[in-house]
C-alpha cells in the first residue's frame, strides 16, 4: 500500500519569505503525485499534480513542485508567500485507484 | 457545474445514535470516495464506491460503519451507535475516471460531533 510522509507539521513564516514543504512517498508502482490545499473553512483544492514528463510541475498561485524519483520525493515550493497562502497543504499519491494523503502541513503566513 | 455536495455540513449526535452523511458527486462522476479527517492526522481513506458497488472498503472500521452509492441518489456514509471517537470531519470526493486522471474533487465536508 502507498504511504506519504510530510514533515514539520506547523510552519510559520513572514510574507515574502520562501516556502518549501517536503513530501516523501512509498509505493511500488507507477505513481501520480498531488498537492492539495485547504484554506480555512474550505474544502480541499488541487494545487498541482504530476503524472509524467517534466519533473518540475507548475501549479496555481505561483506554486511548483519537483518530482525526484530517486529520492521518492515531491517537494512543494513557492518563492515568495503571501498572507493569503495561510492554509493546510496535503501531499498525496495515487495508487490502487485511490489517493493516500500525508498528515498535512499547517502553514501560517504573518503579514 | 455544481461541485461535490455534502450534507449536513454539521451534525451533532449523542452516543448510541445513528449518523447519516450524504454526498452527491459532481455531474458525470461515478466514482466516490469517503475520507475521515482528524486534527493533525491528515485524511484517512475509508471507502471507494462506484454506482451500486463497493470497490474498496479497506479503510472502513469493521463494525458500525457502512457506505452505499445507489443507482439513484447520493452516496451515504452511515455510522451506527456513534461513540465520541467518531467525532471528525468526513469528506467525500468524486472522480470521473481515477485510473486516467487520478484527481479527486472534494466536497466541503461534514463535521460530526458526538456528545
């Protein structure tokens, strides 16, 4: 079965700082990888996804993620965060026709 | 195009009562998933259904929990004889074809509180 690890559950940073959230997965087959975001009081929304091709994936709102197969990683990055990026971020891997999620990163951006 | 609709958004039950959570997938989606979210534990997969079929229920507790997705109407997650530990947010997601897109579209969740 697939599993996902996310570290540093709570992240606090100031506006304009750079953000990087780590994601490591384990799964024996071909993986599809996702980052979802959950803004306060809202449902999960897709930020970006990787299926194949260029391992550097660009998503919405200036986010990007890099798939490194040798490290089983799919880290999320944003060069300069805004207050509106305060949210919880979940990494997920698709295997066996369902998504397995990490525990999430609670990110708070201070104005 | 309406997204995934869940109701009720908030549900309060006393121990021993039953909870029924409903989910209407996005139009055209026939694949439905239920996840449970506890604070700082992420989303835990519970069950995957297609119309009239349970495909994977490996994440469902063996007792008191059941799910269905009838030919007509919403998917329902049913929890019998609720206990305090059942208090959580339950999210439903739907997909057009998970084998191809993999992407799930989520509802806003149903928050169950057991007193």
